[in-house]
């Protein structure tokens, strides 16, 4: 595994956004990174949970629901930043809107 040692060696990399305003946590949530990687990212840079991208103003939780992320990931994101469920993006959608639109696992929204 390459990602965990990189994060531990250079945690500031978690603060870097790409041209769309996505942090590594956004990308990890969007592309189904391993739970352990997402957990480590949050531990090392919890502020990333509140970051929004520059295109849609999506939080990592918005993206996790858009791609039907694993229940454990959704639970972790909500546990670490419960307010995220109320955050609206640029078009006024909360993560719950995406959960419904994308047929999220029932246990993710219960």
C-alpha cells in the first residue's frame, strides 16, 4: 500500500486541491478508496470533511452518496462530521438528495 505511508510522511498533501477544488478525501470518496485510507485521511486532516469542491460545492459526503459508497464509509463521514448531512451544494442538494437519487443502500440513510 502506497497511500498510507505517503499520508503519514507528508500529511500536508491532504490539504492540496486539484483544479476542480477536490481534496484527496473528495477523490477517495468518489473513487471507492479503502475504508482504512479514508479513515486515515480524516484522522490526519479532519477539516477536509467540511471542504467543498469549486464546481458543485459538494462535500466528501455528497460524493460518497453519489457513487453509492460503502456503508462503513458513509457511517464514518457522518460520525466525524454530522453536520454534513445538512450541507447544501450549489444546486441546493444535501447528501440525502443524492442518497435517494442514486439508490443508496437503505442502511446508509437509516
